């Protein structure tokens, strides 16, 4: 799964919520921490990971959602799905 696909999955999961997606897009970097740098809350991260699972056709354990490294940028999220970037 390439980097652009992962970002697009994130943007789709945040669209319609309480985020200025365009502003987030403008400041997003591959090493952005989705929580600390971008202010994405845990429920929205779960939505993002569910969409990643669906797209990559993998299943993450609920415990995986709580791992500290999953708060980092989309590279780690893609690696967590077993697909890498």
C-alpha cells in the first residue's frame, strides 16, 4: 500500500467530522504524529484503522489499536496492517 493511499484513507475517515481536513492536509508529513501533531482523537483513529483494515483486507486485534506506535504517522499505520508503504 503506498503512502498516498494511506493518507487518502485518513482524509476520508475525517471528512464530515469536526476537522478542517484541508488544513490537516497542508501540515501533514510522513512523520506526523496523528494525535500530538494533528490533534486527531482516539475515536477517529479507530475509524481510520477500521478503514485501513477494510482496504488492506487484514484484521488488527483490538489490542493493536492501543499500541503507542499507532499514534505516529501513516507509515506506522500501514506497517501495522502488515502491508508497509
